[in-house]
C-alpha cells in the first residue's frame, strides 16, 4: 500500500470532523470568513507559506520540498449554495437558506488532508494548495489567478489537479475522468425585444414585441441544431419569457433569458456571435429592435490528455484499475477550474460519494436539498491529490 494512502487513513477521523464543521456553517460567494478561519486552523503549525486573498476569502498555501524543482497546484473549492438543507443529518446546516449541497466541504477537507500528508513527504519542488471561494457562479478561480495564485511558488505550475465529489450518478469510491473536454462552458444571454405598446383591439397601430420574441424562441432552437457539428454540440435553453400584464394590452417589451452550454472555445465564440445576429435580424424583420446582453460565464473545462492519463494511472496504482472509469461524453455542468486549465496543463476528476446502500442512479444529486455525501471518501481523495503531486513532481524533476 502507498505510504501516502496509509497515512491518509490515519487522518480520516480528523478530516470527517473538519468536513462536518464546515458543513454546519456554510457560506456563500466570495466572502467566506468562517470557512477561511477553519482552513487556517486546519493548516496551523504546518511548514507552509500562507497567504489570504484581497478580493475574496481565499487561502493560498505553498509547501517547499527538500530541494528546488517544479511546481504542482492542487485546488479545493469552499463555497456553499443558497438553499435550505433537507438531509436530516445530525450535522446539517445550522443556517437557514444555505447548504453545502455540492460537496465543496469535502473538497476543502480533502485538500487540507493532502497538505498534511505532503508536509510529511520528501520531494523536490513545490506544491500550491488553492483553497478557493466563489466557484458557484462567482468565478473565484479567475479572481485567484488575477491575485497571483499561479505564481505563488515563484514559477508557474507544470500541472494542476482537482477532484469533485458526486452524491449520485456514480458508485461510491469510483473515480472518473476524461481526456479533453470533461465539462461544458456556460454563458447567458438576456434579450430585450423593444416595440411600441398599444391596445389589443388595434395591433396594427402598435409594434408588438411578443410575436417576434416567440419567433426567436423557435429560431434559436433551430439555429443550434443546424449550425453546429453534432460532435461539437451546443445546448441552448430559453428559460424565461416575460412580456405583458393583461390580455388586451400590447406591451412595449418582451424579455428572454437564454442559457447556452458549449464544449469548445470555437463553438462558444460562434454561438454567442451567431445568436446576437439572429435575434437582431428577427427583430429588424418585424420593424423592432433587440438589445442583447451577453453574460460571460465559465469556459469549457478541458483536461490535458496526458494529465488525464496520469490521473487514471495514479488511481489504478493506489486503488486498483477497477475503481477508475473513463467518462464517454462531457458533462453539461460548468466549473471555474476551467480558468486554471486554460493557463496550465492539468486534469479534473470526479469521485463518487454516494452513501453505502444507496442507488447512485436514483440518489439525490449535487445541488439537491436532500443530497448526502459519504465521508468515507475523504481519505481516498486526500491521498490521491497528494500522490498526484508527488508523482508529477518526480516525473518532471
């Protein structure tokens, strides 16, 4: 058995305590003062160079090896979600309207565990531990990059790694990854179709925005199926359509809210440019105007193929090849670890955390108010992160 894996088993009880402490006091967005405090306490006394963020409650810790060498980055996100927990767990959230429903409390505990493990290891080079707020829609990874996390050890990492637990879909203890794109990019469009209001009995005296907006809904769906390669797809949803107040008033405006998922930088650029042209053209055809607000979200998360293979091999050596599987298709969720993978090589992997006895096919999935994650995976996740760092540094050095 790997020395790091054995040592991680000895940390399991401490990791469970940290995870459950985090779970009881979830925090949202970029400002996580209590979470930051708990992380700093978990790292206290370790031979780390520790810094905290300015624009967000981040923690960056650097561990120097016994001799100079390359740098590897390990990341764990820390923020929770704005929903009320319904899990019934004895350590459930104590704060109404906040819950660690995505498992970031496990990620934080696993990264703290990896830091402790690596402080007892002998290696050449440095490891950056990136404790990140604001993954859930606040682009915390981008902000940490802007504040210098990639240069915290003095040079850019040769690789970056992250794990994400899943309460369903995959069996507990199973690791999954993918070469290339593993998750999609996410953007939003807000379309305002502007006309001129009037009386419903005399539509010819008004400029009705509703028919034009309705035409846009169907045209947008057709556009993504006819303009994009089925093997580099785009997923588009018009999630909101708001117009008017009563049946006999033609409104001045109609509003559409659109979410777009793409799986390559090329498709992302083309779809956002094409949709803008499409809605403007339809509006003009009706004698109306359209204002399009593009809310830039997260790019696609694209694993470096060699680093995904390296992750698979490390899992196989640590736990056996039966505990690793390749994901055949990208997942349509989005993740801001993508910003790091746009800067340095690396890999993102999933770890099944469905509780024993649960059926992963029907278990409540991440972001559900009754999602439950199995603490038994904490030591395995910590050991894998630590092993990835040690092996990658040795391979590069």
